[in-house]
């Protein structure tokens, strides 16, 4: 603090280079601290006459309420909502493109994503995604706010799934889960459920394209009912099933000893893990303590899946709901 005040006393405010340098330091090093506040107050009350010989500084100080005034971050957040463009806001503020990576603009963006303007937020998300390297460090904060806003509004899910899965990775498995450390538990829960839905839909599409089992419709209808209760999911594929999954955003593992074009869907409901096969194969249940043996693995053996289950059911008499009633009763009791 003393150093900041001492430096300010050395500046010549009749020198536009000194004023411009102070603006640059404030915007680039903004961190919400008391030191930043001192710089902001100095700039806030800078007389207009000191900027008369610089068109750039005149433009910046004409927008002082957004940069240096009361509620400066909230005001700039409103500007993002109006312009629906980072580039547009920079132009309005009289700032060059280099300031898009400044701490001030990033802080204003985080503030903007905590306001109720979902349509504008989704539009700007595309811009931030296209320039991800510049905004990498605020993506967790944006994801945290936007995921919950999208869940409440009921639109924007596909864009969020696409962008945050590509940029932050899978929050459930592997090293990419650490990218989600600064995202709240609630937002991660919502996003993981979206991934489960996507995994399930991908699995059903693969089944439709690869299996000749006329009874698969019964299985699909049965498992769709449990979608609200399904948490972790993972898919293992072999043969041509991999080709059908190539365009999906969902990651998957390889199934060995599966034969043909088999796909296995692994998912968790409550205290148990289940596996369902695309073609020939029983539905199996496993204790959730085996979590690491199934989820996020790059490869698994079909023989391993078959040999480790605590319970298994044959898909018998699906037209009469025979196996469905047995499995449903077991899930109701134990899950």
C-alpha cells in the first residue's frame, strides 16, 4: 500500500504517457484489492483537461463510470448484455484488442455471467470459446454460473455441453476432473447428469445402428425411466460400434472379447453399478465399491464384465414385463 501511494506521488499527471501507463496498470493488474481501489479512485477523479491532447484517453475517460466509477463492474456487465460482444464492449470503452485479456475485462465477464441475461451470455460464450486461450482461467467461473442458469431456463444445454466438455473435459473421470475444482458441487452435479443423458442417448443410437435384437425397444423404454436416478455413466465399444460413436462428444472405452459390434453401457444408480449389453448379454449389477474398475477406463474385457457381477438377469419374456418387473423390484429394494 505504501509503495502504491509513493509511486502515485512520483507521476506527472500533465504527462499523457504517465496517465496512459496508470490506466494500463489498473486494467491489466486489476484484482479487486485495496491497491487497485487506490488506482481506481485516482483515475476516477482525473480532470478531463488532463486528457485533452489524447483522443484515446478522452474516449476512455468519457466511459469512466464503467471503468472507474461506482458499481463499475456491474455497469460494465450491463454493457456486455447490451452489446452481446466482447469486441463491441472493448470498442465502446475505447480499449484496444490487447485489453481483452486484461484482468478488468475478465472480472467484468465473470460479473456478467452472474446476472440474469441468458440469451446474451450464450451468445458471448461462443466468442469466448473461439478465443479460449485468452479466457481459459475464467472458464470454471463461467461454467459454474451458466450451467445453473441453463438448468433453470431449460435452454442452452447443448451449447454448454459442447463447449465445457471440450474446454474443461469430463468432470467425472481422469485428470480433466481437476479442471472442475473451482466449479460448485451443484453445477458439476447438473453437468454430470447432462453427460449421463448424452451417454444414454449415444448408446441407444449405437444399438439401433448395430444390433438385430428386435426386443431392444423394451430395454430402452425400461432404462429411460431411471434416467433421473442415473449418475455416473461410461460406454465400452468394439467393432463397427466405434464408427457410430465417432461423431459423439462423449468419450468411451474399448471393449475386448466382446465380439461383433458389441457395446456395453455402464451406469450407476444409488449404491450399485449396472451394465447393459447392446446385443447378447445379461443385465448385471455390481457393488459401487468397484467404481474404479469400470468408470473412465480406456479398455475393459467382456469376460471381466461378465465375471464380476453380484447379480445378473436374463432379458426373458420382455413383452410380458417379466424381466423388467424382476429388475425393477431389485432396484427399488437395493438402490
